[in-house]
């Protein structure tokens, strides 16, 4: 997706933690707000988060986490 000519639209469709929508309360540290574009999801026994994160040096990283467990909320702190 990153090399696609549609990358700007794709990235813009992902939420910005700490700044908007369902991602608004996801980041408590003001220095980290706006440093990622992510999508979250959940089902009965599943929690997930994936997207792009900008490192302190400006480099972008791809992140993805999928938890499939009877108590997926146990990883909530990790997904914050």
C-alpha cells in the first residue's frame, strides 16, 4: 500500500491516535499524539490494531497486533 499512488488516501482513512474519532483517547502522552495512523478492530475473542507509526527520527514503521484469546482485553495496555 505504501508504494501505491493511492497511499495518501489510504493513510488518511486510518485514525490518528490522540487526535480524532475512535482514536481520540488512545494516547495520553501529548508528545505522541499524531505520530501514527492506525485501525483497530474487535470481535468477541479478538482485538487488533494495525497501521503506520512514525519514530522519533522520522522513520515510518508498519505495526500489527492481533490477539485471539478468551480474554483479549488483557492486552489493552499493549494496544494503548
